[in-house]
C-alpha cells in the first residue's frame, strides 16, 4: 500500500511498530514465566490475531502447542452483529486437559471471547486464560477477564497489525485510527 493510500484511510497512528515490538516481547516473557514447567495450548482466534499470535509465540520461550479457531461477530461491518460464529479446522481442536491461552486481536464487546472461552471449557480445557493485543473497555457488554494485554485503547475504530475493516488494512505494521468517512454510511 502506498503512503498516500494509507493517509487516505488512516487518521493517525495510535500505536507505532516499535511500541508493538516492545510490548509483545514483554507479554511473551510474562507468559513464559507464568507457565514455566507447563506446555500451554495457544489458541489463536482468526482472522485478526494471526499477526499478533505469530509474533507472540516467537516471544514465548517455553514449549507451546498452537491451534487456531475462527470466531467472528463483525463480518464486513464496523459494528458487532451480536452473533458469534465459531469454527475449528478440519482436525478439530483438542483442548481436553490443557492449559489454554486464547490469543485475540481485540476485546471489544466481550461477546466473542466469552463465547470462545465457553466453547473451550466445553471441550475440556483444564484452564482458559485470555491474551489480547488490544482492549477497548469502553465498549464492553459482556464481562471478560483478560489476563494478558498489550494495549488499552480508546473507543475508536482501528486497523493494522492484523485488525481490518471490510477485510482490508490488516498488513499495516502499526495500529492506526481509521478515518470515520471510510466506514460511515453515506
């Protein structure tokens, strides 16, 4: 994406590439300490968390299992639909007896993570903790206990570092505030 294209959709950079690198390394080190002697299962929530999850697991210095789950309540819009769609890959997801860490891109209303947490508990997880790249507590509708968080952000629509709008802008190496005219209906 060219610079002028980024400037046409991003109002400002909220979190820089360097800030992201530092915080992900810090959270990875904390998980490594907290789970020393264990082998937790990292469950990355697709699609938004794929960049964060990739960087995070490389920052974790203990053995971990890695699995993926698809959960979404947004579709192509900028507002949650309120309905959470959860799917696993063809091989399923074996959480039975495991310490699970859900890795998410952003905690917004809390509906998605609450549904994913409940799903993993039903699958027999021994414990379930949440690690999120971004937390937007102003939008919380369902209470969610987040154990690991990189950044607490204001109630603004953000893109980059895996977060998208209408399946675009995930590739930005920073987190930027999307210009309202991009997502507001005319």
